[in-house]
C-alpha cells in the first residue's frame, strides 16, 4: 500500500498528511484472499483485512477500503454465509492504537461506510475442538447434447455438478463418534472427533432422456476434511462446517487444475499426455464435448495438511507429479510461515485422490457390447441382428403351423377310427 497526495502541498508540512490517501492493488488483495481461503479448513474463514496506516490517511481512504473489502468478499466467498459483513482491522502508527470496523456490502458499493464494532483478543485457537471426516463420493454427471453443442467444457459441467452435490450434501445426516447428531448441544468431550456423513443413495445429478445424453463424467474418490469448533458452539455447526469444507475442497481442486490450464502454452508438451490420459489444459479449456469418443482419465490434486498454530492444520493441494517440497513456497508466500522441515509432520490421509473418468453414453449403459465396437461395426451389428430377428420370426411361425397341422391330423384320424 502506498500513500499519495498533492505535490504542491508537500511544502506545507503536516497539511500534506491530511490529503494523503491509500493506493491499493485490489486485484492482488482479492487474489491473495482467494488463495488463503483455499488453504483454510472448516470453521476458519477469511472475514476481512487489516491495514497499517495513520489515522489521517485512513479517514481519506474509506471508499477505497470498502472496495477492497468487496473484492475480498467475492474472492473468498463462503458457501454458508449468514452475514454480508466484513471486518477491517485498522492498526494505526500515528497515534499508536488499533480499532476494528465492519462493512456491510450491499449491491451499491458507493453507499457503503465503515462502522465501529467491538473486538476482543483472547486465546481462541487453543480452545478449539477438532472434527475429522473421511468422505467417499461417487458422482455420475451426464453430459447432455445441449451442453456439448453450446461449447461448455468438462470443467463447466463438473463445477455445476459439485455445486448441485453440495446442496444435496446439506441434507445429509451425520454421526459423531458413532452417535447420531439429533440436537444442538455443545460437544463436551476433548480430543479428535470422527464424523461420518449419511446421505441418500440418489446421487445421479441431472435427468436427461437417452437421446439427449452424449457422455457421462464419473467423478469419484475420497476427501479428508477437518473442522474446528468453539467449545460454546453446537455440534451441528461442526457438521455444517465439515460439509462446507468438503465442497470447497472439491472446488479448490478444480480451480488448481483450471489455473494450471491457463498457464499452459497452446502447444502440447511432450510427456504430458500418454495413452488415453488427457492433459489438464486440454480437458478443462480445449476439449470439445461433442467429440467425446473414448474413455479419458484425469487425476485430481490430493489434499495434504501442514501444522499451523496451536495444533491446527492448514491444507494445500499437490498434483500427482509434485512433492511436499512445493509446500514450502506456498506457506512462506501466503501464510508467512515456515513449512516443517520434517516431512513426516505433513499429513497425507487421502490414499485415493479424486479422479475423473469421461465415458460415452453407450460405454456406461451397455459396457460389454459397445465398449470395443466402432460406429461402423455397430451399424453392421444392428442390421445383422435385424435380419436374424426376421429369420427367427419365420422359423417360429413355421413351427407353430407344423404343430397345428399335426394336432389336426391326429384329431381327424381319431374320428375316422371311431366311425369305422
């Protein structure tokens, strides 16, 4: 952040300070908030920013600070947000003091103002209770003809599928340490609490007719989720934070792939695509849906956890070709902390990272007869089946006629014997 003022007033000494204002790179702050939010687990969120500047400069920069808070709110949006308020912690060095204000973000940012609020400091992290959940999922996302013809990428369909699944997951029941959560009482026991989500079997997102489906995305794997809860909050809040963290984790992995796809050059690099595996850039940005003709596979980043403060972990996402050494740069750049030198302190609980498989419709519906047959072979097979079906019909008719005449002959013979 930089202060700017009128050059002609620099000779006036202290008067130039009253005209000073902040110059903030809002895009940089918003991007930093987005990446920091990606590293936080359930129950811990980006709720605002802090600024270290003099009182006079702060008073002349209210509108700029409100715009910054708006950008942070949009970049680090919460799936479960009960308020549109964002906090601003002002640390003043002239005079030395700090104050906290909040900003309500309406549609019209020009009408926004900073209002004072109470802010108390205390040892909060050490009193947090920890909840952990290993969530296994298996989603079937249909690719309709309309979405393919409209130029949607696989990433667009996957992002929508994750969002819809988040709404379904919201209604799932939960068990904590083997007991079904049926009330809003606070958790009275310490230690790690294991959470298990009980959801319905219906997880096929989207209803399409057979002729409208051109392919299916099979998105499956495991997500390790952590959530931290204040001792005075009900356990239902921990369940809500776990659900929120699972969906944000899936979205973050997709964002990592999309960000990498934007950085890739337009030319294919050798060794990035092998056999039937599609590179990240081609899958998310360039792969044409209506040309889906074969099974393709993509491995998503796995989630790892790094010790942070007071026994609390933050997370990061590593591609299949990355090692934990990458965490050092991320921790220093985003969280201003040193990553542990001992790699054994980094938790890697996700044995099976999420993966995506794209299949044509017939590979899923009739996997044995259509998986290895080309389109020309399919047409010949259908015509052959039609001809054999007609021949079978004629055979059945002839057999019935022969049996009828046989029975008729027996009856006629019996009557002739009786008359004689």
